[in-house]
C-alpha cells in the first residue's frame, strides 16, 4: 500500500494510535481526526467526520430565510431542548434540505454544526450504492452508531435520492 505522512488533530486520543490501526482521515486538511476501533465496520470509511466544522452562518450569502429556518428546526432543539419539554412536545430530529447542486445545502449544515459544536458526519448516497450495494442497512446502523459515539452530531446524507432508487432486477 501507499504511505502518507499526515498530522493528527488535537482532539484525537493518541494512546489509541498504533501501527496498523485504522483511522479517520480528513482529506481536506490531510489530518487524522479519529481512530476506528476494531469493532468499527470498514464500511464507515465512506463517512467524512468533522468535529465542529469551521464554516459559519456568516459564510453563507443570500439564504437568510433558510438560515432562520435551520436555526429554529435544528439549532434550537440541540441547544435548548428544555423549551420543547416545557411545551410538552418532542423536538424535531431531522430536516431535509433539497435543491440543485451548489445552492448552499452542505454549507448550511456545516454552519449549524459549527454553531452547536456538533460533529458533522457526511455520507454521499451515490457512493454508498456504488461501493456497497446490498450493505445499505448495515452501513446506516454503523453511521448512526458513530453519530451517537460523537454526539451531539449532525448527519448529512448528500445525494440521498440515490439510496431510495429502485433495486436492481436479476432479469
């Protein structure tokens, strides 16, 4: 295999690092941002994990209404769940952001993760289908196990429409 020299982000438990161990690598900054335990499924490698991304609402231009909606539907339940408890209702657990590529969906999700100091987990739906056809349910369980392990978390499934496509027919 190939060898790469990368930095290790400050929050990574360096005691868990040993030769041959599997790690999560942030490809943007070429840095280790997590250590995969032996019980972590190798399918988790299609996930991109960021602890509190750097993007903020100030980085987003022209989406004022959408920013307000995401603050109310995602940020508020994460930062003040007691508001919902006082009213006797369950806070929302998820939202669907839709629109053409390049309209700010990923940036908006990263900004709310930054604002709430949440871990940002990104998975590309089409990549899951192409690489791991048939292992979808297993990967989804692993994705949410990792999200729970790094809670609070924002799980962002890009191109989710690829996951819900018709199954391949043997004919």
